[in-house]
C-alpha cells in the first residue's frame, strides 16, 4: 500500500510517455469535406483491425451542470448539410435526460494505435421512429431482449435482478418478434465542428479543425 511519503496510487504516472511517429496531416492532404476525411480515417482504423473502430465517447451536460461521458457505438453516418453521426440508446438513460435538457454534445473517436483522434461537436436530434424500428429489428435477439430488460442508468438491487429481468423478457416474447421498447430510440449528432488530431514527435501534433461556413467548411490549424 502507498505510504504517507508516497500519496500517489500509481506513482510512475508522471514518467509514462510515448513518442509519436512522423506521420502528419497537412492542409493540402486533408479533404475539404470533413465527412470525406472522416471516412478516410475510419477506413484506416478498420484496415488496422482496431477493436471496435466505431466506438465513440459521447459527452453531455446535465441540468445541474454536471458533465457526463460514456462510450457508445456509431451506427450510422450520413453526409451533407443535414447529415451526422447516429447512435441508439435508452432515451430515459442519463445521456437521454442530458440531451433532452441540452442537445449540444461532443463526440470523440480515440484511435490510439494510429496515434489519431477525431473530435466532433454538434447538436443531437432524435431519429424518426421508422429509422429506429429498422435498426432495432436488425439487432441480435439478445440485444433486443436486453433493451427491454435494462432500466438503463437506474439503480438496481444486484446482478440477480438484472438476470431476472432478462429472463422475464425472454419469457414475455418467447416465440415472437421483440418490439421496440417505448423508451428506446436513436440520435443523430449534426456536426458544427470537426477536429482531426494526428500525433507528431515532440508533442508538436497536427490539429486541423473544420468549422461550418454557410454550406461549406473552413479549415483552421490549432496549436497542439
């Protein structure tokens, strides 16, 4: 156990560091459309066989000002002025409550093995019921049942309660289709800014930010 002279639980954190490579991101190499640039980098993440390259952190703010962040899976990407990043969840969860209060949110794709990350800031909009139903019907049955069984973000007594709720859902829908739960839905985050971050030696990272400018985008370079 750490002693009084060593209060840090992990005392070597200050010495943990990794030098980044020489791969860069220049304005001339970046696509003028951030959606196209995102697809390029996403394809690289898939080609590198990263674990769940579509995993993204969604950051929100609660009515009392508390920030919240959690990892979800990107399940749709639509380009164009009304396009954005889609994900699905229990809309009565903590993130759902936060987005109902303030739909502004931030996304982060942390592709550490590629020394890259993509940040997106925008506004979340609820997906249409038909789009939600189409995606829900394509989910594995276990995931469909889990959506009925889990009162997401709410307190439960123990694991046994969750297992019992799942068993009850199995029994309830045995032999039939599983409908979309009333509190389950989806969001599309319409980007207002993108940031593409590429690690560089000496912590002189490349950071290119795209800002909406009418029907197009303006690209700025940010200091690392």
